[in-house]
C-alpha cells in the first residue's frame, strides 16, 4: 500500500515538514495560501496530533511561512510546531551548500529530534 493511499485512521501521529513549494515563487499573500493549506491538512488529520517542522535556512519567505504555521497553531490545538528553524540557525552545518536543504547529517539530526520532541511535548 502506498503512503498516498494509507488511511489516516490507521495513524496516531502525523509529521509534516513545512515546505515552501506552495509559496514559490515568492508572491503577495503567501501567508494566507500556506495557512489555507495547513487548515486543509489539519482537517484531513481528523483530530490526530500533528507535528509540523518549521523552516530554517536562507529560504525566501521563511518568516512568512513560519508565521503562518504559528498562526495555525492558535486555530488547531492538535498542531505542535517543532522549532527546526532554531536548530538549523544554531547549526548551519546541517544545511547543504544552498543554505536551504538539509545535508545527510541534517536529515539524521532532524529524524532523531522528532521522537524526542514528541515525547517531551
């Protein structure tokens, strides 16, 4: 069964990585469009806890995207924000040369940090 067809009812926790693709190229109203996307995904989660990683690095509209995520957390009690931006800001060596995507170490650190975040929440 592909991950695209896995029924959400089988899952107890969803983890999303904030992405800029819905907001690229940078345009006016980014926060609104990303907020709508977050709301759609939260509705689909049907009350399950959702951990969403915010965005670090040098990506355009990073602040707008993270603000949209923070705003959504006030609308959705089930939405927990994993402050990945703080990690990559403190450890830029976790980013690839483009300053946006993670390198191998970055992927490993993020993967290890999510269960810790969930247990401590």
